[in-house]
C-alpha cells in the first residue's frame, strides 16, 4: 500500500481519542462523569471500527506525570486498542502540532474527524480547533469529553457551545454514526 495521500473524502472518517490516560484519573479532583465518559468512548470506538473508520489513540507526554512508558502515561485500563487502531504520542495541546496526525489521516483520505477524550478545555478544545484549521469536518462527541476540574460540568457546557460557534458539530455519542 502506498503511503502517499489519498484524495480527501469528506465522509471518510476517523475517531480521535484524546489523552484518556491513567494519570488523568489520579488527580485530586475526580474526572467528571468518568463512567459515562469511558462507556461513551468505548461505544464510539466500537462503532468506528464496525464502519471501517480509523481509531486513533492519542497520548500526551510531558516531564511530570505523563512520562512515556510509566503507568500514568498508559491509557485508562478500560480502553484497549485493537490491532488495527493507530497510536500517536504528542507533546502539545493540539494533536496536529508537531506530530504525524495530519499525515496519518491524509494517507487514509480522511476528511472528517470525530473527537472525544480529555481534557475539555485543554487538548480536546485545541485538537478540535486544530482539525478545523487543517480543513477537516469536525464533530465533537458532546458527552464523551471531560475534565477533572471542580467546575467540569460548566466547562463542558461552555466549550460545547464555543466550539459549535467556531464550526465544530457537537452531538451526543448515541447520535454519531461513522
């Protein structure tokens, strides 16, 4: 198979699962609605695979609690990538910045991305905006991103609205089809 980009097809899709790593669940404040978050992400990954969409597991790395290879850097234990899934390590809030994500999507002709994960007002927001800047159609699973902030519910509501205003389609996980 050639690694040259295929023509971008708007309905060729990928699911980007952002930073759902063990260290996020070890903070002093709990992850808001963590059980629902994990269940929705698992459902989205399953639906994406069934439809033949790419599933990309993105993991943030830094020098504090997300050091590659350490337990905190690993994906949450409920989330188990399958053989056909892609993995991507990043160091910036936007998963497109200084990574091969754009290339991975271009090689598959992806024109539309679905985004879920953590944290709402950080890497999820930045990756949504980064995907828009790359010219992709962007859908945020409005009930499949979260934060460990005390005001997480308000943050999620705020960023669902702000990202929708910026051009991101925001829908509930159950309404998403790939």
